[in-house]
C-alpha cells in the first residue's frame, strides 16, 4: 500500500467515525457525488468545492 492510499484510507475511517457511518455508506455517498459532478476522483470533488466557495 502506498503512503497516498494509506492516507486516503485513514481519512475515510476518520470521517466514518465522526459521522457515525459505515465505511460502505461513506464510499457509496462519495461515489454518488462523483457521478453527479462527473468527477473522476475525490480530489476533483475537493477542487470543485473550493472553486464554488462557501454558500
């Protein structure tokens, strides 16, 4: 496992713990957001969110 993959896995585990979601639910939600935005990765989602700015 690369350092990047390990960091991504840790981020998912942290988010699921904070939000009281299962890992499968979190991954499914991210996949749905990616599909709706036409994003190829979570990084693209973050870039799009940053560009949109706060509402």
